[in-house]
């Protein structure tokens, strides 16, 4: 059971969070042992199914109550939860109450699959719920129950639209239960954020939440322990305390947990401030770019596109030092010289326009590689952003100085209670357990799936692949079936759009350039004859509803045009069709020139493609080999996340030591 902390503070004065870095070795090992021993019980679906019968018994009793009697029931339950903490008996009563109130306010009572998902999350698991199973409604069970007990709750998801939509749709449930609900999105002032974080349940994006935490950390400097905060209060130093936004890290439910906790965990979150503008620095960046363009690939440096890595050769290092000799004081020192030119090479060869960034209003705008969305007001560090601006001949922005940083992995481990939900977690179960101590519980669907998988098609070239995709879309469009085509980049989506326009096929284009209209575009993707092209998982979390005519014609058809860096993203795209027992179909159309394959591996597969073997066998073998390349990328990314976590922990330990004032 979840016990409420004694005298839970309702102000910002204590900011409780788990402090993993202050635990001794024995304490850490005992914590891990306890988590390991509890794992079989937490991850067992049968341990949650036993709650279903008593929840339904209580639900039947609640159905007969009047609105006034429901009010009395709510007040009584909140009082008991606040006094006793959350026992199994009170958990059953709370889930039954939330279910009944959802039925009365939204006309939607939770299915058994949603009750199981809520129970799994409440007990500190990742609930793997298939696409379309109603995760938004499921979250209200755990969130409201914790809030009843006086625990501040954060419901975390991946973008502003989903955050605002989910909070708005579920607000009637929380309000009828007497709970306050708030939304944190981009553009709010610090005072507005403080007022919202004071509410019972707060819906927020992962990035806004972490940046607010970092801003509080900057205000607190080395006074983050609650005893320091009490000391500041006793001294009458209200300025520091009033500048804080968060009340602490108590209870979090993470939607799209695989994306938030893993996919985005490869990049640390950094708050930076502008450095003093110096014309000389601008000149240095231009010099670095000029030198990088003089170097020769293979002779002076090696580029590994699959692993996104550049390495100097011995001749390359010597050539850089030769070219930078005598350029000025910024070029003194071997390490600095090599680092500046290395960043310039990275900007030239590893960052691609319309894939990793867009040019908008003469500015370089970063594209989130996991969602396909533009990340406004975000910049790359260590001069990389300025070097890309030089590469694209944009106006140069000022370099920025790092003020605070943290990884998602470290941040979410600070929560006293963490749970989550996603449609795709089984592939990363070991990593979720190793990093966060989160088991995965697979929740059965409410209705049997009717999705048809039509297999894999592999072409030798990209040109032939796009031709096959366009012909397939035209055929389905003529039948009146809606089609959703998933692409890997903005450039690929626009290339396919041009092809369809030449064929006279009207369609909707959804990529990072149409972020504002994303939800509307996705919501129409299930209309008869509608063709939608979407980058990555744009529109994730938005239901695609089908008309009766579309359902009768076979439902939505989804085409995957390139394997992503994680097979989970492929499954997410697959899950856009055939939701909640609807009809639907899914196919994969690939080429041997896709970016997931290294150049050498692609050439090898092309030679294999010409072998005189049956077509079906060739496709099967090629598909296996391409999936192996994908698995290798997944392993590389897991390694990168593990290394980032180690670096983050080492840095925090160093900072903890150097900032102590005993």
C-alpha cells in the first residue's frame, strides 16, 4: 500500500524528493533488494485481478446513491485516506468512486482493462496498454486516489497539446470529486506556474516540468535540502522561498512512458544563459567551419552515420593543428582546437536540414527526433548551434552558458512514487527495471484485435520504394479507404507529398512544419478516402475515429516506409489502425537505401538481393537482416543512455562535494 507522508506540506517549503546520491551503500543495496523481492508481485496481473470483484461490488452500491449522497461519500473517503494512508480497502473504494463519477460526468465508466491499468500504475509499474485502450481515462484512477490522500500528483506527457487536451477532458471528473486540476504548458509566467503547481493534480509536459525543476535548483543553489529551506524560513528569507515553483516530487504518472523515460533520455536537459556577446567568438566559429570544410573525409576524419559519430584520423589531428597555428588566442591549446573543428564537422555531416532542424524566419529551429515537432527556444550547446547557423547562412545567435543540467533518468528517479503507461514497453522491460525499478505489466485489451498484418515489401532503391508506396496509396484511395503513411523525416514526407500531387491525390501532410494543426489533421485521418502523411509518431495520443462506411470497407490502412531507430516506434505506428476492436490493416514498405542501414551493409544486401532465390524467401531474409540492424541501433542507444546516466551521476557527486559548506 502507499502511505501518505506524515503532515504532507502544502507549501513549497519542504520540496521532498528522493535523494539517491545521499544514500549509503548499504541503504542503496537494501532498497534494491526490497524492490527485487517485490517485483514478482508487482508485475503479476493476477495480483491486480483480485481487486476487480470488490471494485464492482462497491460500484453497484454507488450507482444507487444520489448526488448529495455521493458528496458525503467523497468527503468521508477523503478524510479516511488523509488520516490512514491508502490501504487496500480504501483503494477499492476510491477506484469504485472514480469509476462511478466518470460514468456520471463523462458517460464513460472504466472497463476492467482500465481498472487493471490503474492498479498497475498505482503500485509502481508501467502498464502496457494497447493503442486506443483509453489510457487518458485510466490515469484518473491513480491520480485521483493519490490526490484524495493529500499527495501532489503530476501527470506527465510528451507535448503541450496532449497535456491541455487530457486535462480539459478529465477536468469534470476531478472537479466533481472536489479536486483541483491545473495545466503547465509553454509560455506561462513563473507566478502562473506556482499557482498551478499548488493544485491537487497537475498535467504537464516532461520538458516543462524538468526545466521548472532546474529553475528552482538555480534559485536554491546549494540549499536544496529541506533543513536548509526551514533555516531560510526561520531567518525570514522569504525571497528564495517565494521564488520556487514546485512543491516537490511526490507522485508521478508518466504517459507515453517509453518515449519520456527512454527515447528522450539520450539528451540531457540544460538551462543556459547568454554569454557576453563577443565579435571575436563569432569569428572563431566561422574559422572553425572554414577549417572543417578544408578537411577531407576518410583522409582526415571518419563519419559513422549509423552511430552518429565522427573520429579524427592521425593525419586529421595533425592537419587541424597545422591550419589553426597562429589564428589567435582562442586557438591556443590542442584540445580546444580539435574540439572546435570537431563541432564544425558534426554540424556539417551529422545534422541534416528538415530532419534534425528546420529553417524558419532565418532561424535554426530544432526538430525533436522522437516526435517530429519543433522545439522552440531550444539550442544546441558548445557552439554547435552557432556552427549550424553558419552552415545554413543564418543570422548568428549569441553563445550560451550552461547554468543547470540534468537527465530525464536522474530526474524521474527522484520521485517518491513513479508509475506510467504506454502501448509499447515489452522491448525495453530490462532497461525500465534497471534504471527506474519499474516492472512492466501487460494489460489485456478490452476487445479482441482485428488488425490484419499484410507483410513486408523491400525494394532495392528508395526511388522504387516511393513508387510502390504511391501506387499502393492510389489503389486504396480509389476504393475509398483512408490511408496513413508514416515517414522518418520531414524531407521524406515532402518527397512523398510531391509524388501524390503529381498523381492527383489530395492528402494531408503532417510534419514539424504543421505542428499547430496536428490534432485536427490526425482526427480526420479516418474519414473515407482520406490520405495522411505523418512524420515519425506525429499525432500520437489522438484517436482516429472511423465512420460506419470506413469500417465496412476494411478500416484504416497504415503504411510504414522506413524502420525507425526503435522497433517500439514501428509498433506505435502499427497501433494507429484497428483500435478498440475496429477493422484495420498494416504493411511495411522498405528499401535497401534506408538510413537505418550503414552504407557497407546496404551494399552487401544489394548484392544479396540479386541472388537467384525465390522472392518470398529473399524478402524474409532481408527483413530479418534489417531488423538485426535495428536491434543493433537499439543496443547502441541503450548504451548511450547508460553512459549519460553515469556521467550525470558523476557530475552531481562532484557538484555535491564542491558545493558543501560545512
